[in-house]
C-alpha cells in the first residue's frame, strides 16, 4: 500500500508540473527584452519551486535565431541566475535570444517566455 501511495504522489506531481500549475509558471527578469548589455551579462529569471520535486534549469542562448536551431545550451543549473561571458560563446556586437526550461527529476519541463538582448562592449 505504501508503494502505491508513493506512485500516486509521484504521478500527481508530474501532472501538476506538466499541466501548468500557476505556482510553477515563471518569467525571465533580466536583462529587459531588447536591452543592450556588455558581453558579460547576468541572466536572471524567477525561481520555480516545488517542495516535492528536485528542479534544475536549462538555459538556451541563440545568436540571431528565434527558433533556437543551434543554441548554446547550459544544463543542470541549480540557481535561477547565471553570469554569461565570452567563455560561454557569446560575442560582442551580436543579437541573442534566450529562454529557460525548469526540469524536474522526472524530466518534465516548464518553459519560460523568450527574450532578446544585444551585446555592446562600448556602452557609455
């Protein structure tokens, strides 16, 4: 009986995560959509938290491609913030789209919106 209870709880958590429980929805915070930034930029998004599930984040960056065909993909992030630099593959004087997925321990995904920013290392 205990095993059945565990299975039911796990399935319920998957269903809540998959079908958009309002508490699990999240947005990108910074940089603002269309903002010009330096190549070293902090990408920040809302936390997704569920006390019953372990979550990590996957960050996607795509140069000039809103369809994310060949993105820079940074997986297994534990925090809802990440410093991105040229070491991660971004370039100066470029246009990037970015988005984040929150992934639970069962592989279910909650997706953020998509934003864009421009890199410019000669900002005044």
